[in-house]
């Protein structure tokens, strides 16, 4: 008996299908936001040569808070105040920019 050959579906195709659901897209975009903050803080801290403990002390926050922030842990959502303090301790300032979302069709 011949084995039935299945055709695969790429991850990009699956993701494209799933992101058509507004609720899934919102959750995906929210997670991406927290991971972008995590990557930014981790990269800036590494660039500065500080340990998590040193950064925590400079920002007057706890080291576990820095670790959670760098992991993108959404169980304890970072406040703007906390992100501001951490970035300030790294020698950066927080600016917020708002842009319209890119949609498939022009408005």
C-alpha cells in the first residue's frame, strides 16, 4: 500500500489566514509590542555593559522586574513609568509615535 503523500502548508500561509481574525490579530500585535520593548531594553542594556542588577539599581526598580521586562512577560504589564525609568537609567528618553496601521486596501 502506498503511503498517502500530504502537501505542507507554510507557516506564513497559516499566519496570514489566522491574522484575518480581528481578535487573533489584536493579540498577535499586542504580543509583538511587548517583545519589541523587551528586545529594545535588552539590547540597550547589553550595549551599555550593565548587568540587570546594575540597571535595576540605577533605575530604582528590582532586578526581577528588569528580567521580566526583557522577557516580554505580559503577566505583569510594564507601565510607561517603569519603561521611562529604565530607559532614563540607560541614557535614553521615551518618545511615543503614533502611525496609522497599514491595511490591505487604501482608505
